[in-house]
């Protein structure tokens, strides 16, 4: 592998992906703005012009903000890699590592490097998250997060990242240095075990750190939901209502957990917007994902892709050109496993971006299948009504650019989805 060729390939991939993102977002802005003046004929009797225009304005505002964030993130990524930012950070981490006792220095240096990178990356992202929450979401009436709650969530996220992330990162780094040429296979096994563990403990240990979960007390709705789950042969550990309104006006429902720890969670905002039959239809859609084994297939795909990723990292970590081509001079004074891991995580998404439309296509296919299942188990009319309400309440545009939607949308556009339910 030639360092020059790798640098050129990375620069071209970064430029191409950035230009494609700009082009797609610009198409979306122009298309939504061009159709802002009137409600599409298919929705004329169910969506008001004011709601349609709010959705258009919200979509355009987020897209324009996204263009700024895109340019900023591309510049930051270029700074970390080809312009030598990670190489400079590596020097600082080496200096910090040398202050540790000798027995701790190899691992201490690597953990210091990753910790410094995560800290600086979080600080760079913080203003963008703040603006999105307290300017865009606030302007359109969706934000209910206070600055105090925002900072509390930030602190909890950092502490949780340290408590969960530090041990698994340390384990992977140790395996990279101690498990021999096939370290990547052992590291993959550890990573998969960690992900499965998080799925199990998330509902009861992690999610309650950020939200309150109360058992569903609406007797009529509870009975309706339990009848639906019995018809579908689905068992859950409980039905819960989450205080989503504490942070946002957006509504949602989801399953969390894994195996016997699964639970059904409704946002309180969802229950105030939908009636009983509509909630049942939305839940039936989610059950459709389980019926068609979409969740299992996605977990299996994640396992396969992560195995391929670890195997590729195992090869790249041994190539000096991998470091040199991405702007890093490996130090002979300390292991470079942390550098290899970070460079892979920085460069991987740039090349992986080009498979986005393929992933989006299969995701939309799964959504159509789940809708069909919901129509069979509940009511297509109620699901259509619920989807329209959620589109309106969440200010989802009814007129996305077709190319943008094909590339990015994990869910079918509303017009296609409702047409399929009615057919």
C-alpha cells in the first residue's frame, strides 16, 4: 500500500461524499420550497396549509443548518487526518503517558490519546447540538429541554461513556497487543458480547438515567395492546409510558431490550395525539418488524459487518502506509493500536457513505412489510390516520425531493406509504 495513493483515495472520497451531500441537500431545499405553497392533492382533505408550510419551513431550516454542519465536519475530519491533527494529539498523549508509572505507560498512553480525542470532538460538536436544540427545535415549538437539563444529560452521557466505554476500549486495546495475529477475532467477540449486554441492561439500567418510565395505566388501551400482542404471539416484560415531553414535543413508540427483557415504551406525547385504535396500529407496525425478523436480520448484519471491519483493521494496523497516508507518523516509543483504531473509525465512514442508498432501500422495504403486517393485524385506516397525525405533529414534509428520499430515507415518503396501505 502506498501512503500517497491512500492519501489521494481518502481525499477524493471525502471530497466526493461532501459534494454529493451538498447536492442532495440543495435538491431537498429547492424541492420542498417549490412545493410549499399548496398541500399535495392526496392530502388536501386531511392536512391544513398552515401545517404543510410549517413542515416545509422546518425541513428547510434543518437542511440549511445541516449544510453548515457538513462543511464544518468535513474541515474537522481533514484537520484530524491529512493536516496532522491526530499526529499532534498523539504527541501530547505520549507526553502524558510518560508521566505515568512505567508499568502503566503503554495502556495509559493509548487511553489518554482516545480520551483526549473524544473530549475535543465533543467540545467541537457541543455548539452545534446547542444551536439545533435551542434555536431550530425551539423556533418550531418542539424543544422542551431546559439548559439545565441539556447540561445534565451531557454530564450523564460523559459519565456513562466512561463507565461503559472505557472498559471495552481497554479490553480491545489489550487484545490488539496481546492476542497475536488473530487478535481481531477475539476483539470482535468481545465487542459483540458488549453490544448484547447493553441491549439487555439498557431498559432497566441505562434508559432510566435519562427518563422516567411509568407502567401504562390506561386500562382500555392496555387491554387493547395486550390483545394485539396475544394475537401476534409476542411477549413483553411490561408496557411503559416515557416522559418524552420533558425534552421534546415529538412523539414515538418503540421496543427496547433483548430476549426476555423486551418492553413496550410509549412516549407520553404519542398517547396525547393518537386514539386507542391508532396506537394499536402503530404498535402492530412495530410488531411487524419482529414478525418478519427484521431486528434479528439487522443484528446478524451488524455482526457480519463488524467482523469484516475488525478483520480489515487487523490488516491495516500492520501497514505503515495506513498511518502515513492519513497524516500520522507512528511513534516507535509506544504501541500504535489506539492510533490504528481511531484512524479506522475516522476514515471508515467516508468510504462507507457510498452504500447509504442501498441500506436505505432495504430499510424502506422492511417498513412496507411492517405496514402490511399492521394492516392485517389491526387496521390500515387507523395506521394511515396515525401516520398523518405524526407527520403533522413532527413537521415531516409531505413533498421531499425524490432523489434525496431514495438516497437517505429509511422510511418511505408519506405519499408512497399511505398509497401502499390503501392499495
